[in-house]
């Protein structure tokens, strides 16, 4: 995956899953809006997109129970 037209690979990749979370892989930092670091504990994390996770910002699978729907590509 590339960040632009150069040959340097992206430090992290973010993949939106159909009706599910955003999966982040690679070298990344998670921070609060105030700039405080959130411990990701691993190099791959799933972030909630449905807004219902009890583990926000991480996905806990609640999207399946609430019938969350979202695509994988930008619409518009």
C-alpha cells in the first residue's frame, strides 16, 4: 500500500470492513482528542465504526448485534 506516488510503503494501513470495524495495521499511534496516547497493545487493532462498542475506541463485535451497515468505499 502506498501513501502517494513514491515507492515508500505506508507506515500504517486502514481497512474498512463491510458492516464492521476499521482494521489498522502497522506503525501507528492512537491518541485522544486531547493528545493523550491510547495503549493499542498490538500492531493490529480493530476500531469501532458503529458507536456501540463497550470497549471504545476498539471494536467488541457489537456491530453484529445492532445490525450496523456501512460500506468499504467512499460514497458521494
